[in-house]
C-alpha cells in the first residue's frame, strides 16, 4: 500500500505547519524549515503511518540566484508502505548550515560528507564532517577559501593551476 499525500501531511503538518508540497512525476516533495528537520525526519521514520525507515540519499541543489541559494534534499523510502518521499530544506548562502540527521539514519554520515565536500553545506552536529572526494587543502590559491565543485559559481574549466593536466597523446595513433 503506497502512502497518500494526505497521510504524509497528517504526520508532518502538526510539527511543521508551514510545510509546502509539490509533486513531480508522481513523486511528492515536502519543503520544511531546517529548524524542524530533525523532528520531522524522526517522526516520518518512527510513525507507523509513514515508517520512512530508509534514507536513500542526500544531495543539494544550487539555485544560484535564489534567496535560499541551496536546497538540501533527503530521499526517503518506506519499506512497509513501498513509498518514496523527497524532503527538502532551503539553506541560505550566507549561513550554509543544516542539522545532521546521522542520529536518525546512520547512513546519513556518508551522504552528508559528500554534500559538504561538493557544495560546502555544513551539517551541524555531524560526528566526522570532512572532505570526502577532494583533498582537505582544496582551496582557491588567491583567497584561501575552500572550493566546492558542484556549486554553480565553480569555474567551468576547473580551477586554474590547481592540478596539472595528464599527458595527452598528440595523435590517436599514439594511444597504446
């Protein structure tokens, strides 16, 4: 039995009355505030009406010109109800902080590290928040500021002079 939008909202709205919703390709997204994230996430997991027991992924979206530049997206799945849900949390560029959900889903530890490394969103309370793919010293040489490769303001051709390009054969015939 898949969950209805109303069944999910009956769990979310008492905690976060300002929650917004929209559907895309028959998948529900709920927009909540970061202040209510932990409470809503725990209730969605623990309430038998929803039972979102699996965190599938966490990522972010960079809406470069928006007031809330980033949106942290949590992909949830309920094994009991065979339902999916996207939980979205807007985050401002000036204060790119979101609470960790590692206490609710342990698998969030890896996803939050990846999102931090690629977008620079800090997950407050994370037990081991550090770079995941990029070296710890991956910073702009001029400003000393950290660089986050999936942000829309990341240089299209990469950061100049950070890493040398690998050798490339002159002609295709030189490939071995």
